[in-house]
């Protein structure tokens, strides 16, 4: 009898051990899923604001499909370029691409473009929870409709420092009726032809252009087209909603507001924020935020959601959507006039919001106390050989024909200029309030070489444009990194006094940040991600006109490049057997 019990016990222990091994294997799979997507990118006629035009779609949609994932998942996206006559690349905005710099999706920097008819596979890991984006990064394609959301949640069983019942994503955009080719031609012409203000504002791909304001051929503009009916978010009274609000505008800075509802800001660019309450949220192209709202207003009616242009004289109708209180019909218009939002030129209010964003007290990533290198980047408008350009430290950026990542790994140093770029300290006394001649401006495709693992400070300094009494807002986006936002200020940066005011206690980390008119913004980051990374103004026309640069760091640590990223410039034939 005793021997039988002992044998039974041994069998039970073996079964338990086997079950534990199976559990561990399952847990590992659950913790690191591979999520596959197949996208077909092509032009289609769409009417997002009631005006029919050619739009770039993903599987017939704009915005494209939302990528849903959990932290540490691997994303695989197979992109087929069906644009027929146009190249393509897609950037995964806010994803750091640690170990996969060739999947950043920046044509001319990390890859050759995807040619018409070709299929390209992007594969990367999403290592942090948060709200991110994807969009075209070839020419000015982003504003033709190729964009979407990436929503990364925590692993099962883990919680965030705030509670909510439901999760929703919203992308704000401005919309032009001209094609990107027409705009690019005007921007690169002499005399210069500016793109002008957008025709409408879109909320999750839907807007409303006034068809009566502009004569057009029959059928081109149809105000009753269901494609341009206001976007509706249905809410259940009493519930709390997390709204992931992002901006991918081509030009406009925006304000976002919900009639009668306060918003509590809890996340910015994938980092938890010390919560603060706003009536309206200012957003700049490339930024993402999460706000919490409670459906605690009159449930017998719907309420307006609006967005309006700030930072520029408004010449674009307010964009509208509907907060639909269930069980009201989503198409039922609120009984009030849509709120217009704050005045466009209140720079102080926008600066105050930028300064209010701090890291959540329980999730502070303390920055290094000092930096190894300080680079001042003076943002100016210039004229080079009669052509209007944007520049940094009087240098206007151009992309080479052979992507930097390939050129550097293959030691093709002759394919881009090797002259070191200035750290900009000679511009510390620049008169930011005057229209300068800037006659010494040049164009270049040279890059910044950063010492691996060094700490770098970037001082973005805004100045007057070539128009008197005018300074514009520039949202700057850094690929491959997050940076600490150490401070924002008005006027000219003082290298002796302003660093003493840096927030080294609880600065927020972001990947996109504005520099306000006649102001400065100070950033700090670690050059610890081997690769080649773009840093540029996220306004489409400004980057097209030269407002950007590239950082190289730890290129010798980058693994073997996939042959799929090659095939242009002097990389033709590389990687092939």
C-alpha cells in the first residue's frame, strides 16, 4: 500500500512538472506575440471633407488600420506598393527600432523606397506601451492620406497609473485639395509658391468643406456624401474614456476641445504625465496624448468635439465631430453651435501648456545631470540662389541618393558631404527679431556624428522668418529616441543662465516637441541606439524645404543590413547573391 502511494506521488510530481513547463512555454508565447499585417497601398478617389480627390489608402481606408499590440510584441507589416507610378516608405513614428534601424521607414536615411509593384516587409518590436503613429515618409505623401494609429497596451495583469472603462483613438489632420505634386512644385519654384492654408480640418479622417464656397465641376463636391459625415464617438453615460488624441497635420498647430467636458492629460508620446486638467488641448504635428474624459454631461443630447487652427491666422473652418451619448443617434446634431476654441495668437497659453507637462511622479526617468555636447540649432528661413528654403544654422538639408545607413555600413563616404556641421555656438547672439539677409546660407547633406552613449543637448532656437514680425511654430521630431524636455522659454537662449533653469527633477520624455515663436526649447538625449536617425521639423513643407538633419551613432554596432532596403543610388546590386 505504501509503495503504491509513493508511486502515485512520483507520478503526480512528474505531471505537475510537465504542466509547469507547458505553462512557462505558453507564458513566453503570450508575452511576446508576433502580429502580422498585410497592406495594399494604392490611390483611390475619396471625399473625406466632401470634396473628391485622389487619396492614398491602405486596404481601401484612410486613416489606415489601427495597429493593436502589447508591450514587447513583434509587428510584421508586409506592404505592397500599388501606387503604379510612385515610390513609397512608411515610418513608425515613436517606435525606437532598437536593433532594427533598417525598419524605421525613412526613405533616404534608413532605406531605399519601395518601388511600384514591390512588397516590402517591416519587422520591429514595440518595447514600450503608449500611443504612437505610422505615416508615409517619402516626399510629401503623408498629407495624401497614408497614416494611422499604433496602440500598444501593457501586458496582461499589469496596470497603468489611471483608470478608465474604454479606449479610443483619434487622429487630427489638416487637408488640402491640391495634390502633393502641385505643392512640391510650387515650393521648389522660383518665384516661390506657398501651399497656403488647408481647405479643411479632419477628425479621424472626416471633415466638412463648404461646397458653396468654391465653384467646382458637378459631382466633385457633395455636402451630403456620407464619407464626410461627422465622426462620432459613442459613450455610455457615467463611464470614463481614454481618448488617444494625435496630430499628423501637414502645417497647422491645433487646439482640441470637447463641449462641456474637461480633459485630464495622462500620457504624452508614450510616457505617463503627472495628470493635469485642461479645457482645450494644444497639439503640434507628430504629437500624441492620452486624455481622460467622463461622460457626465446631459445624456439626452449629443455634444460637439472641435478642433481649430492656432499659431497662424485662421483661414480654415473649424473641424467638428460628435460625442454621441448613448442611446441618442450618432447622426443627431447637438443643439448648440460648435465651440470655436481659443484665439489663434495666444502664444503665452500654448507655451504654458508645454511648460506644464511633467513626468508622472511614479514613472520618472531621471536625465543625466550634465551633457557631453551642446548643439544650438537656429531655425531660419533663407534664400539660396533665389529659392526659398528653411535652414538650421544657415544650412538647408538635402537627402542623398544613397541612404545614409547603407552608405555608412558599406563605407561609401563619397556619396554624401563629409564637412562637419556646426554646433551652432556662433549663433548665440543672433538677432532673432529681425529679417536677416542670411546671404551665407548653403545646402548640404552632411550629418552629425555623435559619440556612442554620449549625452547630447539640443537647443532649438526660433527666429524671424523672411517676413517682418513673423516667427512660426516648429514641431521637431527625433527618430530612434525619446528625449527629455528640459525647458521652454521666450526670446533668445542664454547659454550662461537658462541651463540653470532646466528641469532635471521630473522632465517629460517625448519624441516630438514644439519650439514656439521667438522662443527656445532645450532637449537632452542619450546617443545609445546604434543607427542613423532623422531629426526634423514635422511640418511637411518645412522638411521638404530643408528643415532637418541626421544623427549617426554607433554605426559599427549595427548588424548586417537586409538586402531589401537596398537598390537605389550606389546601393544597386548590393546584398544580391
